[in-house]
């Protein structure tokens, strides 16, 4: 029997939801600031993944001229100025598409590597708000398999979008202005989904249902995700803000996307292991 979708309450205006989404990131960062031990705890997996991703992006930067020349082989017989312009645009498009993929997959890979770290942070956030749902009765290997599958699917989707954005990057003016903005919004949407996944999966809401609920609250989700992308683009922002982003995603999932009475029936308060009222 299929699970019923969350009840559709009246939604605020799109712009209001966008700003509300940004507010969830700020609340999450504020929570991490008030719990410095949890913040430091959450830095460990982010630093590990950052080291790997950073090495890959640095290597790509050194190879970008050769890659741009290979992609624009059709321009080999052009005069110097047009050929150089084509290769500069190609280089920017290649690196931009790679950064887009890195932004989307960084969070998924970090959550996969640091699952025990971020699961603990998400539970602490829920406990601070009145109670956490009990841990789902799912074997560990099944949970790991789901996480790996989700990461691979997300990587495939990110790669598909990256190809589209790479091609659009060659459009004059639009490719260097509108396309990066759209890429940031798209990456923010998927990034938000990853950051909310711990809290939603703890309630039995898996990938398919998660995206149904995200679509029903798209401005809210995009606002949260796009703000996170902006912070992650700041040097070391992805590492320093990761615990706060997980906290913000947990708050967003709990307050706005769970919405299923069955998911909130047995919230566990810290210390007693018994059920607690969600409210």
C-alpha cells in the first residue's frame, strides 16, 4: 500500500518562502554556533572530503588549457583572437560545469563518509526542538546501500545538468550571466535535498517521496539550498558551514517537509527513550 503524501496546507507566497528558506540556513548556523563541540565534530568528514575534492579541482585547473584546446579543436584554423576567445569560453565552461558537479556531490559524499557524525548532529538538533524520531529498524548494510545508490544517482543527475550548462556556457552573454545563476539554483535544490535526507529518512521518507515533498515546497527548498551554495562558494565555507547546513536542513525537514502524522507519532525525548509530543 503506497504511503499517502503530506497534506497540502496553503503555501505562503514564493518570495516569502525563498526568504524563509534562507532563514533555515541562518538558524542552522546559529544552532552550530551555540553547540561548538557538535560543530567541531561535524568538521572532520567535511575536511576529509574537501581534501580529495580540492586536489581534483587543482589538478583540473592545471589541465584546463589542454582540455579547452581539445574541446575547441574545430577552432584550430581560426585566427588568433577568435580561437583564443573560444578556448577561454570553453575553459570557463569546463571548470564551471566541474564546480557545479562538485558542489552537488560534495554534500552527498560528505554525508556518506560522515554518516555517523551528521546523524548524531541531526538527532541533537531534533532533541533540542522537543524530541527525535526513533532510529528506523533498518539493517546497517541496507542504509549504506541506500546512501551509495542515492549518491550515484545524484552524481548522474548532476553530470547531466553539467553537460547542459557546459553547452549553454558558449551562448554569448547569457552563458556568462544567466546560466551561472540557474546553475546555482539547480545545485541548491539538490543540495537541500541531501541536507534534509537524514531527518526525512529517519521518518521513513525515502528519496522518491522526499522529492515529491520538495517539489510541493520548491521556493522554500530553493531558498535554503541557494543560500547554502553561496556560503559553500566562499573559501572553506563548505567545511565550516557543513554542520550548520545539516542542522538547518534538519530544522527545515522537521518543521515544513515531514508533515506526516505517522512520522511524528513516536518522537523520543533525550534521556527517557519514550515518546514525546511533536508540539
